[in-house]
C-alpha cells in the first residue's frame, strides 16, 4: 500500500477530511490532492500529518529500538 493510500485510510479512520489536513499543513486542498496523487511527501509533511492524525511516526530497528519522529525534529 502506498504512503498516500495509508494517509487516506488514516483520514477515514479518524473521520478527518482532506481539506482539514490541507489547512493544517497550510496548503490548498488542490496542493494536498497533488501530493496524494503523486505520492510525494517530505519528512516534514509526514511528521505534521502524523501529528494531525494523532499517530506516531517512527523508525523501528530489528532489535526493538523505536526512534520517534515529531515536530521537535523539524528545523
């Protein structure tokens, strides 16, 4: 499943609309639609999307170490 499809699924699960996410990301709904259609998200986009959807974004190592990414990682 593509990243865009996972974002769409999380939006549905959280009863959120694309327009709400676009506003949170400070972009137009059309810009968000373009990103979803191209499946092109920056790390900053993904961190903000995870925050909006109240999800965790992390790297999980094979030996069980979990490194969370959040807005404190943004420059």
